[in-house]
């Protein structure tokens, strides 16, 4: 194919839509998935918080955000999210009472799971992960169902 095969011409962008980045794999970004009875974090989430052994979860029901704060495993309400900090693995943590409340509050379908990528945020000297569930990816089985609105 030569450069003559490519002709530059004007184009009308009417009807085109931007494809949202959420539809593409971002395996290197921290991710939180919520099931009706469990939560799971991916390996980049552990790495983002320096493979700390325990975290506290903070929820803002009004803004649909979950904040993950690294803490000592002896801290009140600490959640041991990794069993071996030298070899973190993705795992599903059962927490039915917590997730059912979220699903009820946020009007979600219990047959589906909801996933978002997180971002590092700073509060004082503390680095934390913020997961905003206002527009999560919605999955049923291995299939992306639709964009949640």
C-alpha cells in the first residue's frame, strides 16, 4: 500500500459517538467489584496501597463512593484483605449484609455485579483508593450487560 492509497478529505462527524474507556481492559488499574454477597479487589488495588495487609472501608451512600484506607490489622474495623502481603491474590470476600444494603440503597439488580476502577487520593499524609459507583460497569456472568444509568 502506498501513500497514494490514502486520500485526505473532509469528514462529517454527525452520528459518531465517543467509545467510553470503560469498555476497554485496564488491567493495570485498581478495581473493585461488588456482588450481592461479596466484594473483590484486583491485584493492582493491593499494589496501589503498597500491599498493606489490612484496610478500612468507608462508604458514602449519597455519592455512591467507597473509600479504601490502609490500616494496621489491629485497628478497629480493619479488614484483612490479603492473607500474604508478599504474594497478594485477588479474592472474593463474603460480606452479605454490607453488599445487600448497598444493592438495596442504590437500587441494583442482585443478579448482576458492578465494577469500577479506582483512583489514588490523598487525605493529609494518607494515600487511599476511591471507587466511584455512580456509573459502574454492569456484568452478568462474564458478559458486560450495559452501562448503568
